[in-house]
């Protein structure tokens, strides 16, 4: 009976180890790590283009992660992208006229939303709309602009 | 089932009727008829390759004939649905030539295996049954050994203990004497006799050692070329009044069983002109 | 000419027939599976046999594969100045591809052959016939627990392999090559997703586990009852399951991701 118990224990250990490894992989090495399950409030911002921004991308202020992108939809009236940001409740002192900008981490990295502080005494709260936004910098546009401005001055002047 | 057996104690337990089986283009059985009487020890003998083991597999329903039928206790084995076949098999003990003990389990668990599979007996009851059966084959002391630690004769006795754990109505012995030294042979002979005489278990043994068979068998069927060529008590067969028994029990080189495997004439095989088939 | 054609097509027909017979065997096995579940003790024994006993080789291999990945990918990424993505690339290569495939190949060699040899030996020594004679269905008692154990063990082994791979990659990337620890993890955690990466890899593991244990049990079950027959069946298990794994991997990658 003794050997039977030892292999049963070994098998149990193997199963536990397997599931522990799976749980570790799933929660500690994936974007689940960034998933802030704490209380948060929602703020919306409209962008003319979100580029490659994805759901659950980080929202940062001064480089510190303060929330995540909750949803990205198209506003049928303005035909702009409407992005809902979930900001952690503990960050409740953010000026209402803050400036939202879609940035890229590194040259080819993922995109995220960066908030730059404004000067208003009022703070963002649930349902607020961020009025000042700057869309994603499209690499293609940038290159196009560079080429046209370098190629002919008149063309860039007329487009202005 | 008890009805049929009590009504017809005289009806043979196993009736093979017109059994014809073709395996790989070769007719193993050709309209074979034979009976196995209840409560007796019947030996089935014959030259190697005549399908003696195959016949046992027909009785247990592991193989089916192409024509004819095999009745065991009045039931046509080939027609039985799986569940009924398994119920029938629980009443048949089968001793394999190489014992076929489960190598993962020790002697005790091997003998307990059928009990654990088909009953919900209490552990101490299982223990009592198993130790009783092991005592009967003289191996109670070996209960905790693994099959790999047993000699051939011991393994066969353990397999026998396992075969009788349900007190079957029929035991099929497939070559029970092969590879045993004289002492082990006598032990197995004694066990076959004891199980038959004291428990009344009908026994069928497939063998070709006539000396051993005449010690235990009440009746012998001699099979060759897919047919039953002789039947009778060992004493009758030993007298050898047919060419088959003369060759088989007398050991003559030529007879009804040819020395040469069927082949075209030698001359044509060597390619001599004019004799090509 | 005719002989040449025969020599060309006979193995092909044999191979197709083998696939067909394995398919039929699978149907019988699936039908016996519910009855196989009535032998939990056998399942536990087989989990020990194919799972727990494969753990050491899987852990060591995972560690080395992670370490090699780290070195190779660091070199490649440094060409593009993207070494900060090392953690991401290691994790994605492991979870989506190398973890399931390498674990499956090791599993076929370690557990698949053991299953074939064991079942083949049971066939050769009439143990399977003996079970049938004792009114125990060997498909339920022998084949099902081994099949299920393979299906259960593989995803767990793949998780362990991946974990060791990440540790190995971290060891080389951070400790040796000097990538910032925070960069390594944060880049990984922001780009690796649970569903499309970790779980998709586990689906592969599940499919490979079923495939390997099916082939291994089938080969053992149908092995000719001689020592040569069992030896050949063991070889066939490794060859067949390796090819089947890689082919199925392509199909699953194309459809899943």
C-alpha cells in the first residue's frame, strides 16, 4: 500500500505544479498583470484617429500608469474615434483641462495614451470629457509630410 | 439458465456443431462437431497448428466461425450481445499458456482482480476469498510477490487461482503442461484433478503430451485437418485402432498427417523440363 | 515499371490504411472512454507514469530552450535595436510554438514509447486477452486511462516547460546580457495576451496530448506479439507521432491564430 500512496502523492504534486505554472504564466507574464481590477472612473476623449491603439492599452501621466483604455468606438456624428478611459479612483486630482495624446513607446512599440496636466482648479470625474486631444502620430503621414515639404516649398505653403 | 442446466444434465456443456472457420485462406475447421460433457475432464489433442487454441477462443467468443455454431450451456456464443457474453465469460475460467498475469500487480491483486472488477465485496471478504484460492494452489505464502518474481510453474498456478476465483462452471486450459519441470507438471496435474473431482468444474484441456493427458482426462478428442478424427477414453485411443491415433500416439513419421508440407512436385520446383505443372 | 509503381505506392497505401485503422481505433476508444472513467485508480497511475515521470526532462529542456532563445533573439533584436522586446519575443515564441511542439516531441519520446512498449508487452503476454476473458474490456481498462492521462498531462507539462523557458530566458537576458529587469517583464506583460497566446498554446498541447497517446496506445494495442513486433511498434510511435505533431501544428497555427 505504501508505494501506491507515494505515487499518488507524486501525481498530485505534478498536477498542482502544472496548474501553478499555468496560473503563473497566465497572470504574471501577460497583460492580465496590467489589469487593474480596483475601482475606477470613466472619462471620454475624442480623437480624429487612434492609429494602432488597442483596448486595455495603458493610460499614463508623467510616465506613471494611472488607468487603461476601456473601449474604442466610432462616434457616428462627428466620425471621430471615441475612447473611454478607466482611471483608477485614487488618481482623483487630475485637472479637467488636461491634454490627452496618443504616444508610441519607442519607435515600433505599442501605443498608449499620455495625459499632460492642465491648469484648471476642477478635476476630472466620472463622465468628464477631455476636450484637448492629439491623435496618433502616423508614421506614414509624417514621412509624407517630410517628403512634400522637402520637395517643394510652394506645395507645403499652399496646404497651410 | 439454471433451468436449462438442471433440466438437461445429460446435455453436453459445450456443443460444437458444423463449425467452419477460414483464417488467412486456410480452413482451420471444416464442419467440426464435438461435445464436451459436464463435470468431466476432456482433452483436445492434435498436431501443432490444427487450431486447438483457436477452438478455445471460439468457446469463449473471442473468435467466431464462418459457419456452424458453438453452444455453451445452451447459448450460441457468436450470437450473444456483448453484455451477455461478458456475463458468460465470468462463468468460464481460462488458463493461458503463458499465464498472462497482469505485470503491474502482485500475486494477491492478480487473483483479486476479477473480484474487484465485478463485485463490491468488502476488503476483508476479498482477502479471505483470495487467500483461500491461493491456499488451494499452494501459493498463499507468495501473495506479495510480483509476477516477474515467479517461476513458470508458480505463475501458472497463480493464473489457475485467478481462473477459479469465481468458482466457474468451466475451465479451459490452454497447453497447461508446456515448459514445466516434472515436479511442477505433477502439481498442475493434481490441481486439475482436484478442481474437477472436488468442485465438479468441467475442464477442457488443450495439450499434446499424451502421458500427462492420460493421467487426468476422462475423454479425448483428436483433431486433425479441421475435423475430429478420433474420440474416446485415453485407454481406447492408446490402443490405436485408427491410422490417426497410430501416428499421433505412436509417433510414426508418415501417416495421415504428412511430413511434407503440401507443395508441387520436387522436380518442377527444380525446373526440370517437361514436368512443369 | 509495374514493380516500381508498386514500390512507390505500397507504402503510401499502407500509410493511409494505418491512418484509417487508427481512426477506427479512436472511435472504439471514445466509445469505451465513459467506462474507462470508472477506473480512476488506473488513471491516477497513468498520470504518474506519463506525466509526473516526464516532469524532470521537460523542466530541464524548458530551461535550456529558454536560455538558447534568449541568446539567439538578443542577437537578432540587437540588429534592430529592439532588445527591450526580448521578454515579449521569448514569451511569444514559447507560448505559441516552441512550448507545445518541443514538449510534444519530448513527450512522444519519453511517454509515448513507454505506453507502446507496455501495452505491446501486455498484448504479447496475453494480458489483454486475459482481461477480455475476465470480462474486463481492455479498451476501457488499459487504453482509456492511458489516453486520458496523455490528454491531461500534456497541457500541464507545456505550462511547466513554458515557465522554465521564461526563467531560462530571464536568466540569460537579464542576469547575463544585462537587459533591465523591469523592461524585460513590463514589455512582456504589455504584449502577451492570455487568450491568444497562453490559452491557444494550451489548446495545441491538448490536441498533441490526445494525438500522441492515441498513436502510442494504438501501436501497442496492435503490435505483433513478438519482441521484434513490440520494438518496431515503439519506433513507429516516435516516427508517426513526430510527423503528426508537426503537421497538426501547422494546421492548428493556420486556423487558430
